């Protein structure tokens, strides 16, 4: 039942339901908001409409491509991400085309034809029929292009090629002045090659000063809140209850997996080929396609220790008994053993039998999940969740605040889809059944807290923490001054830090671009100070720090002269790409963009069912 229910949630289901619901409820006009002729746009860019049909086709293609690549069903989060990516591509295209028109950039039919013949679409360069000796063959491609089949693609290629030519010319026009002088190039080379080794002691107030060392008054808290009210602004936030049907494995599931693993081993011992059984039975799909082959394995870390211990102890061509690892039970066969001075090596293959819900335990979980689906999922009646909790004798639990754009986290488990669903739902509505790693859930939206500044009472705890941290920072500065005084008096930095209960760490030599610390003040100080020098107290938004430079390795100027021309070419290419990104970002920031996707596509299943039922269509149970 669980597998059947999961099979009903592929990407096509998500796309089709959303689109058809919109067509029925909106294009038909039965919602009272107008029909097709009053709403054909999903948004606009500087007044240029983005048509619903074009957007939906692009989204469908994106989701289908995703499913082909991953081979798995899409979640609501996947669709939300795809929708954003497709929307951004439409917006960017509209902005770029506007600039192409503005700058009167054109191309000719001959240029487009030449581009098609000599620069094939990327996906065609990997086609086996267009390769010779494993490499793309331009002559074969051109021959195919001239064939009746190839000619059918030409109109598509023409549109793509014309767009790319025009874009390239626009990008060239906005990056033509990009240049790097020798001085700027040397600075870049130095950043990549000069290294410094430091000793660092952080003095972070909230970490080194205990709460008991500071006192905070109500007047101070109120004053801070009044002076920093805007900093407490919070996003729209959902509050939910949920019922969960646990799917955690128990001893009966492990016993069932072991019994299956033994039966699989018996088939091999009885004469069936290991590779044939692996292709059918192994849950490790990557190796199953190869008959279970794992290739050459070297003894050492990186794999499950139980698997390694069994595999490297196994005689060649012997079929192991089931070996339990964190992934399930393995049937292992070693096909070759070698040993050299560096490491033991084996060639092995395996069949993986996962430990999963099975037998009576699976039947019970499936029955509970089906009841959860039947009694509580996709309802507008808030009492449905309470009813199913009583019926299944399961607790009704709370999620805590869920800010828009975040995922629902329950303990250490991150639950998919619920965070997206909550901001499409109406208060009191229940979600579809959502499968997490360890349970299946139905959520109920209890309330939505709108974005804005919380009241003093609501922000009291946060404001208290801020005031306390400020006072801790003041005391941390006293500790930092004491640390400097001790070091200047002759005590090594590490010893002085230890005496004050502070941490001290030495970092391996590193360059500016691969420095282990991201704070720019610390990076700047590390490279500015001479060897043996001690910094003052470096005050950063993260806290206070003291640095001592232990070692420096300068950049090799001779190597710079040797590599300069190649570096310039690569650096200019990168700068041009950055210029294009900045150009597009500036177009976005100044454009008038209207995004109506929420109005058009934001109905949940429960809302759609209710609207259809109200019109005499599908009746809700």
C-alpha cells in the first residue's frame, strides 16, 4: 500500500493537477475572477507579458528533465525550485532582449546558418552516432544536419542560435573595456600564492563571559528595543500541528531482511550466477547494473567497517554469509586479491538487501498511513486532524515557528514539502500525506503570522539577549587588553591565552583566497603584519581577536613573469563573466517585474476539491 501510494506522486501528477486545477477553476471563470480572456499572463517584465502557456510548457519541460536525470518523483519543494528557475530565465530573457533592441544589435541569416553548422547544441556533442573514436565528429553532425531528419530540427536551432549570437554581441559590447594591468595581475597572483601561518586567539564575549557576570535591567532592554526596532523584523511565519505515523524499523524488519539475504545466497550457492542474481535483487542500483561489481577496493577508511572487515577476510571466489552494515545485509564475493607494500587490494562484488518495513509491521504501518490519508489529508476542516489522532491513538504535536522559505524541522529530521505547502494553505487546512525519513505526516495550518516588527513583549527575549551580549563584549575587551599585556610582557600567546581560559590555535600556511578564516579584517591583518609581529585587539562584528604571524612565504615573482600572459587571459575571461553577472543584476534591480505566479498556481488540493465540489464537480468526502 505504501509503495502504491508513493507511486501516485510522480512529477507528472504534481504538474498536471496544478495546471488542470487552474484551467478548470480559473480559465473557465467559475471562480468569479474571470476566465481565459481576462487572465493569460503569469506576470510581466517592464510591461512585457509572460504568457501562462509558455511558462507552463517551460516548467513542464524542466520537471520532466529533472525526473529523467534523477529517476525519482518530484516533491513540492522540487517544483517550487523549478518554478523559480524557469521564472528567472523568463525574466532574464526579457531583460536581455530589451537591451538587444535598445542597442540595435542584429545578426544575419548567413551568420545564423554558419553558427548552426559549426557550433552544435551541447546535447548533440555526446550523441554516439555523431562521434568517431569517442570524440564528437563535426563532419558527421553536418551530414546529419543536411538529412531529412536533421532538417526538422533546423527551425529550433535557428531560434536558439540567433538568440545566442545576439546575446554574445551584447555581452561583448559591455565587456569590451575589461583589462588587467600588470600591477593588478600581480596582486591577483600574490593573493593566490603568498602564504602566511598565524597563531590566533578569539575573545568572543558570548563564549568567554558567563551570564552570571552581567546584569540586564528592564529599562536597558526597552531602550535597546526602541533604538533597534527595525532589526527585529521577522518574516511571515506559519504555526502548525501534525500527526505522524512512525516508520522506524524494528527487529522483525531486520529478521525479514536477513531471511531474504540468506535465500538470495542459497540461490547463488545452488548454482545461479552471482551477477545475474545481483542485477535482479541488489538495492545498490549502481553496482547491480554491473552484476554487483564494485571494482578494485583498497583497505582503509571510507567504507562501512563491517563490510570491509568481512570482504578483506573472505577467500577468493567464496560467497559470504549475510554481512550487516549501516546500509543493510550484503552478500559478498571477492574475485581477486593483490597485496603490495602500500596497501591490500581486492576486487569484489556484492548484493545489498536493505532492512526495510516488512511483513506484519509493514501492514500495520500501511494501514495507519492509509487511515491518515483517508481521514485527515487534504481537508479544509481543522477537526479532521484531531479526529485521526484519536482514531489512531497518535499524539497531536506542534512544529514550532516555520518562517517562509524555510523547511520544517522536527528534532533532527527535516521534513520535505511542509514548509512550501503551509504558505499556500488556508488556516485550518490539512496537508496531503508527506513522507519523511522516519514517518509519514499530515500537518494542519493553525495560524499565519504576517511579516513585520514584533511587539516589545514578543521581542523581549531577543532584545534581552542582545543587551546581555553587548555587556559581555565590553567585558571581553578587558580580557583582550589583559591578554595583550601578558604577551607584551614576554608570555607566549598560547600560554597567555591558556592562563586566561581562552582558546588558541595555530593555522597551517594558507593563501588569501583559501584562508581558513572568512573575516576580511583577520585576513588583512594576517598578511599585513611582518613575521613575529603581534596584532592589537582586532575588533570585528564576530568578536575580538589577537593574531601573531609565525611564518610567511612570498609569491614567486619569476613564476609570475612566466605565467603572466596565460593568467591575464584567464583573469580577463573571469572578469568579463563577472561584468555580465553584474550587468544582469543591475537590470533586475531597475526593472518593473510583476510576478503573479502565486495568484495563478497557488491552490492546494483541498482548495481545488472544495471549489469543484461547490460547482457540482468532485465531492469531498
